[in-house]
């Protein structure tokens, strides 16, 4: 390894066989390049899906009503279910200990919203003070609704960041401004931002105000909860699923719905969904690994092939060297030394090039479900080492065979 | 220099056994120039390969410069080849991507001679065969005679005890053959021991002794009056 003479001999050989060296190197470098890019995109896809998923609190559970599809206790199918305040309150009475945050939600419809002379076409939702945490909304200015607002039916509103940019460009801050909702003035007390613009096109008002001012009675449109975060993911999923099933059973009973009529009252658990997502991204990652490993195998086969040809091509030279007094091991050593050197250099070149590309281009990739493709450096390094090792093993056998061919036979080789 | 006693060698060809050498006895003294003659199939190349330690005899004794050559493994054979023997082949067997100088220097690489010394020595031998100006040319840029002279320089560079030449003029026209033989005779005149395998009568008669092989045995072994190749050049 540290024999200077050997290095000189190898550099000589490489310098005088540029094409052969280049082709060997190219196959190794491209193998590594493809693998790293694939792994990078596998990771990017996982990042992307995780990102899509992080929009709402990861442990949230949502309830919204539907239409019955089964006859039950003399009631016809096709009946619309309407959630009421009492449903929300009884759910808290029964399962209040299990949840961390909770909020009912009322969609305020058929109202006109104005700011000064400008008409605003944004959805208005009556929610409770916990809703901020369920939606994962970040307050950029002011505050969210609080307990007092809800209890006192305060005429206050929280608007999304996008509304601020769309409508309130003329004022320094929308805080303290009033919007007119069907003749009732609401004071803006907070601005929130969300990951997606779509979710910033909302105006939140206290749920009590939404019901009392806009003729909502005790009707609510949906209910949402979050589960406390636990260390163990699987345990959290089990808890969430249990909560979801208990809640669904309770609501079905309260609304006289058949227990197996799942469309009448929807209960959706983000955790359960997350598990599906995680196993999906796990599968995607597995798929990319699979493809990557196949690429590596193809690379190994390619390197082996080239080594085989290189050794075959050099059989006569090996014979000459042996006739001149080269020992078998020195020939095997020389060929391996050269092949390891070439695969190592080109392998790392492929690695650096592909990682550089991911590093530079990765952050600019804006495609749904792909975010910041990157690759674990250790994984990449080990694949290069695997390829070098494979190249060495692949080179060893033909080299050994060539070195043990009878010198006369080797000299006859054309 | 070379002692051979009752040398036997046979090859298995499927179920047949081909007895190639059937008890060869012969010796070569230092400074001799011996031609081994015979038609193809007479066993002359096999004899040369055994002498060159490229092949192993089935039975018999072989002593080279007082060293008994037996129980050879590849590593040992390589060592002996490097120290004792220089080869000259019909097809030159130069490494095609190395220059004339590097080809000549190669045996010294396997003797672990430092690079500078290697090249100086190789240049010296190239000069002796009259190819100093061609030292940086690749074999493909040389004529047949020049290639063979490079091969002779390569065989000489490690200062072997014996030079073994296998049909060294086989690929050359007669004028070039005589030039090469002239060189061989000069090297012999310096005291080197040389064995030449050939089937050409005129080449054989440029040696000092001719051994006739037929069907694996020595038919005739005679000293001849050497014809100087320089007379034809």
C-alpha cells in the first residue's frame, strides 16, 4: 500500500490506459450518483409527506356529521345528523380527562362581511379558545380568542395573515380595526399565520358569538380535540383509536344511529392517519432503498464485468511479467491496487458530485410531497465503501485466476 | 552451468498420455552457445520451458549453477527466473503500453531496484543493442528487429546466468535474423551462456554446439564450427 514503486507502476498503467480507466471510473461514479439521487428523493418524499401532515396538530381528532345510511330503531336512512352543544358537552363530561385541547366549530353562513366599503369573501368560523392549538395556528400579531371572549360572547375576530395582506394594506396594523359582519361590528384582536395560504383565508370569532348573533341556536358543525402527546408513538395511536371509537359510539347512541353506520358521524384521528402515512413513507423509503440496492448491484456487476475484461485483456501482460520474475501475489496485488484506487477515486467523485447537486438544487425543489431531498452522509459513504469492496472482490477472482494461469498459456494469449 | 539427468515429461490429453520428453541427459557449460534443434513436436519447446522453470518435469534432476531446481512453487520459480534466467521469445512479448526503456527496466522492478538506477541500467543495455535513440518509443513504433533487440536488452538487464531464446528469429526476415544473431554472438562472446531453440539450420549453425531432439530423445549432440553472422550483415 505504501510501496512508492508500486504506486509509480500503477500511475504509469493508469496514465497509459486512460480510456479503460475512464470507463471503469464512469460506471462506478454513475452507480453512486444514481443511488445517492434516489436515496435523496426517497428522503425528500418522506420530508414532504411529513410536512403536509404537520399542518394540524399531530394528535388531533375531528368529528363531523354525515347522513345515516341504515334503518335503525324505526328511523329511516337518509337522515342528516346535526351536532348540538349538548353533544360537545357530554363528550367532555365523558372523555374530558383523555383530551388536551378541545373546541367546537360553527361555520357562519349567509352573512356579508365588510371592511369599510370593501366586501370580504372569507369563511367565518366560530371556535373556542383552544382551537389555535388544534389548528397549529401561529399568532403573528395580537392574540387568539380567550376564555373571556367565549364566555362573554365578545365581538372580536382573529384574521389570517393572507387577509391582512389582501385587505389591510392601507393601515399600519389591522389590530383594533373593525369588520362589519351582517351589521355587527367585530374588533380585530389577532392575526394568525398558517403553513398554507388557504388556511389563512379564515376569520375566527368566538363560538358563542357565532351561535347567538347569527342565529345558530345550539347547533355546531364539528368538534375537534387533541390528545396529550406521549413518548411512545404506537401507544399514542392505540389511545387515539380507543378515544375515537368510544366517542363515535357515544355520539351514535346520542343520535340513534346504527353502530355500524360509520358514515353518519365521522370521527377522524390524525394519529391513526399518521400511522398510515408513516407506514406509507416507510414503504416509499423501502422502495427507494430497494431500487438503490438494485442500482448498487448493477454497479457491482458492471465493475466486476469491467474488471473481468481488464484482467482478460492483461493476461498476456501478466504472463510477460511472470516470465520476468513477478510473483503471483505481486500481480494480484497490482491489479487490485489499481482497481481499488480507480473505484475509490471515481466513487468519491460520484458521491461528491451527487451530494453537491442535492445540496445546491434540493432546497429549490418545490413539488408537492417532495421537500428538501437530502441523503445521510454515512449511508452514502458506506455505499461507496461497499462498491469499492465489491470491486475489489470482483477484481480479485479474475486477477487470481490470471496470476495462476500457466505462464506459457498466458504468453500464448492473443 | 546447466545439468540435466533423465528428464521425463508427459502431458495428459483427455484419456491419452503424451510422452514428450523421454529421458533427456545433457549439460551446458558456462559461456556456451547451444542450439536445440528439432521438428515441431520433438519436445524442444517443452525442454526449454522446463529449463526456464515455466513448466515442471515429471521426473529427473535439474541443476542450475549448482542450485538444484525442485519443489518449485510459483513464488520460488518467479524468484529463480528473475535471478537466473533471461527470456527471449519468438513474438517478442513486450508490454505494448510501455516504452522500450520501461520494458527493459521491468525485470529490475521485480528485483526492487530503485527507479533511477533501473532506468540508468536499462538505458545502458539499450545502448548496447544500439537502440538508445529509440528508448522512449512504444513497441508499436519499432520494427521487428528492433523489438527483438529490445527484448534481448530486457533479457540481459538483470544479468542472468543463462539466456533462453525460443525461436527468436521466427518472426523476422533473414537479414534481420542475422543481425539479431550477430547480437547474440556478441553477447556470447562476452561470456554469457545462451540456449537457442530453433528449427532453422542456418541459425543453428551460428551457434557453437547443436543438440538434435527427435521424439523426446536426444539424437545427436555435436560441436560445430560457428558461422559468424556478421559475415552476412
